[in-house]
C-alpha cells in the first residue's frame, strides 16, 4: 500500500513542507478536528480503477478500431477491415506495433475464450501497463521531491478523466504515453540514457511525434555521453522494426519516416491530414479542461514551483517537465488537423506539473504564515490545497468519465447482441463500430450506402493458409479520401443493420431487435450534457437531456424469412 499522505508533518522533513497542524487549529475546530490524511492509494485500488474504465469506457476514436483493432483481428483471426494506411504503397501503420500486442489475443485464442473476452483482456492489460508507468513516475517524484508531492501527482493522474480513456486505448499515442511517462521518471532521477531509450521506444514503436515531448530532456550537460550510449540501443531497435515491417509489407518500409513524410511533407489540398478535418486553435485547451478540469490550469502554473524551491537541480527538472508539456501542446496547436489522442503523451506530465504547482502554493502559504496570516489560517489553507483540490479534481473527473460511459457506450453492448450466423451491415454509424472482436462468431460485417462521401475501409485479403496477405496492394485504396463503391454492399444482402435512432435524426429502420439508450447531444443542452449531474439538479442547471436509441434492426428480408 502506498504510504498515506499525512498533513501533520514531522519537523525533520524539508523546511519547504507545511508545518505541524497547530493546537490553535484543533481549538478552532473543536470536536470536529481529527488528524487529516489524504486517502492512501494501493496498487489494488489503482488497478481496480483502470480495469473499471477498460471494461466500460467507449472507444472514442474510429482510428483506434480501423487502424489497430481490425489489423490485430486480421493478424490473429485472419479477417478484418483494412484501411488505406496498411496498403504497401503507403505503409504508414506498423505491423510491428500490432505484433507487440498480439500475445494477449493469441493466448486467448489458444485457450478458446471468446473474442469479446480477448478484446477486454487486452484493454485491461494496457490499462495495467499505464498504471505501472504512472507508479514508476510516482516513485521518481517521491525520491527526488517528496512523498507529499508524489502523492498529489498520483491522486491527479489516477482519477483524471483523460486517463480513463487514454490508459486502455489501443493506440500508438497511448503506447507512447506509457514510455514517455517512464522516460520522464528516469529524467527526474538523472538517468538520461534510460530516458532517451524510452523516448525512442515510444517514438519508433508507437508514434514518431512523441519525440517532441523528449526534446527538453536533451538540454543536459551530459547529453552527449548518455546520448551515444543510448544511440546503439536505438539503432538495434530501428533495425528490428524495419526488418519486421519490410517482411510483412513485401517492400522496404520504415513506418516512422512514412508517418512523418505523410503528415509534414505531403500536405496538399487533396492529400495529407487536413483533408480529414481541421479544428480551431482553442481545440486542445477546451479538450484539456474537459479531461483534466482544474488540473490543467494548475499545470500551466508549475514554473512557479521552480522559483519557490531551492536547489538548481530540482529547478531544472521542474522547468524541463513544464517545457516538455508546453512544447508538445504548442506544436500540435499550430497544426490545423487536431485529434484528442495527439496529446495523450503529455497526460501524466500534466498531472506532474499540477502537483508541482500545489507544492508551490503550499510554500507560498508557509511564507505568508511567517509574515501575514496566523498559523491556524495557514493550516486551514494548506488543508484546502492538499485535500480539497485533489478531491475536487477527482470528483469532477469522475462525473465526466461517467458521462462518457452512461451517454455513449451503447455500441459496446449492442454489437455482441447480433444473432450469430448472419450478415450485419453498418451505414451512417460506421465510425462507432467497436471492432470485429465484439461481433459474434460467424457474423459477416459490411458497409452500406449512407451518404458518406469519403473512403471507407475495405477487407483484408484472406490468408493463404497461415500466411498473411499483408504484402498485397488492395484495389480501390487512396490517400485522398475518395469514395470507393466496391467497399459497399447492397442493403438486400443484409440480415441486420445497426443504426442510431435520434429525435434529431430518426432512423429509417423499424424492426428493432436490441437497443440501448444513447444521448442525442444535438438536441440536449445545459452543463449536464458535458458532465453528469444528478437528476434533481437538472432544473437548477437548466439541463435538458434528450435520448435516442442505438439499435440492431432486423431487415425486411429477415422478417420475411
């Protein structure tokens, strides 16, 4: 069990910490006073938290499904949807990344457990890896700063809404988040070689742009010595990745370079990331407020900590942590094409920065106690900073996370209810398809016409025995998001259709087999649309929630049969 965070601090601790709660504070609160401790965290409670979200949080990004879950399904079960990114002529998704995550699924397959169980097993496994990386940073902060500061960080990151869906996501940016967190821990401990290696692992196996977060760590006097040591290990990793991806694509392929080339050097009016949508400059700031609430503004104030604490070593580490976060945020804010997952790599660092700010505020309270305020007032303010700020952040995050689950996780329940030995089709709900892992055995999944004018995924080529056909260039793939009619089937081929019936956008289908509630966000209003508010408070907050139904519909063909 992690040690409890006690607000009554022994005099032997750092002078920068808060002093013992004075007897006047006891007198002030009378019988209501008790020794105050921030709730302790244990590995069991942390793991139960991430496992809960792994089971219930919806998949928020269709790229996670079509670029990772579907290729993984093909890699193990030999069927699945294929995006243009996996065509050998583009090669901007790594089969090595898929292979790294395949053992969990392969074990499930050999044990003859359902594909649904395999899906959730991998999500739980990824969440556990995330929790372990966060705990590794906790240990580093405890050693270099203090147990108090490390515990505040752990409270922030454990309950953050952003972490609830980033931790268990099967995305390269989540993988890079794990490695970036470990790299930050090694940097704080002064172990630069390991820091550089883990940054490289995240950039090469996961997402190349994750390297941006590691740039401030290069500003060290010993960078050359540690850099050369790390370079040999990184070179070996590059060789392994290139050899593996080349063997599956059938042509020389260095995926990290292909990703950078496409996103940075191949942009035009008809190609490049911007054709998939652009966002305004404040997109990430709104997103971070939703995902981290008060933790985000606190993180932006962390340089204050560098100047309230003595010691050049810790000051440099604090500024480097802040620089890593702000440099990454700035780099992606300047890009027109924005995705929530792009900032996963800085999520744990945000909580770290926020914890540093809270410690700086405690230092300021201590300084004010000596000049301006009484000991009782200082102790009371310290309780607010140490207990109520983390508790408030956790509560708001829980309400936001529960909103995502209660309002939008219907697809996770609906697809497993499709009758077996049938053909199911998806129209306008193609982007909420949760992957072939959630479709029952012997069910074929296809797309039908829905008015979407972009490029939908095709199907991977059926393997020749056990040999994957990943080296075959599929017909109809392009990097310009041009619609390919061959990826659609006539509606008459379908036994069942999955569709969303909303008051603001009614479904054209009638014979519902199974449905779950789904929030009609376009027809809803008030703060309760963004954060879950108890029903009695809806009138006070002027919240109006309008619900639709996410359903499996039986087609006329099946009804007639």
